[in-house]
C-alpha cells in the first residue's frame, strides 16, 4: 500500500488514562512511552482487522490510468481531492468535474480517473476510519488496543518477542477482521 497519513487521529488523554489504569501506573514519567505504545497498538489493530480504527486524513498514490481504481485503506468516509503527479513530482490539481468517487457499503473507496495527460501517478486525498475518535471506537477494539499496549509494556525487558497480537487481544479483534481472498 502506498499510503501516507496526513493528519493522524489524536489520542485523547482518556486513552492514556485507560492504559495507565490497566497497568496500575500513577506517575507521568512514562507518558510518552505509553502513548507510543498505544499508537503502535493501533497500527497492529489496523493490520489485524484490515481497517483503520480511528479516522485520519490520508493520501494514497495510484497509477494514472483511465478507469476505476480502488483505494487500499478501509473504511473510506469521504474522498476530498485528487492531484496528478508528473515525472518531476510536480502536483497538478485535477478538476473535481473530471473524476468520480464511489464509496461502497463495505467501506471501499473507488475513484474513476480521466485520461492521464502528463501525470504519471495520482494522489488521492481522503478520510478513512471506523470511528471518529477514541470514545466512539467499539469497546472490543479499544480494549484490545489497551491490552496490547499493556502487554508490550510488560514484555519490554524480555529477550524473546512473542507473536502479536496475543490470543486475548486477537479474540477481541477477530469479529472485526476483514479477510480478502487473493
């Protein structure tokens, strides 16, 4: 996937508070480490379930061929803009009337591009994610993220890396998992 997250989801202090409560931590000295563990757990959640948990503004690069193209990130909430990229990486804003967007019920986003002209690739800017914020994230996903971050914190000094996610976290996330046949 050729995706860049332009505006990542902000983790509120309540997410950090949940993790600290789970770990029994009352000091603020490890807050930056714990916040990084939560962010990594969210990335692992996305890889496991096949969907971006929290809404973020993203950009995907696609080849500039006429026709329909599917975005790899799911679930897409809105497609905002498309820019053409020339060989010199110059960005050309495509007229919104020259392209079409389609959002499927399963969260897939597709764009239909015009004839490429001088563009070699296109950058599609969109918003994607299951929940608008941490508090709107389904309980099993949120709890799994906290448990995974806590697991990583507890295992930080051990020599062996355990498979991720642990079975207790996978059980929480499995109902949300999207499987794709290749």
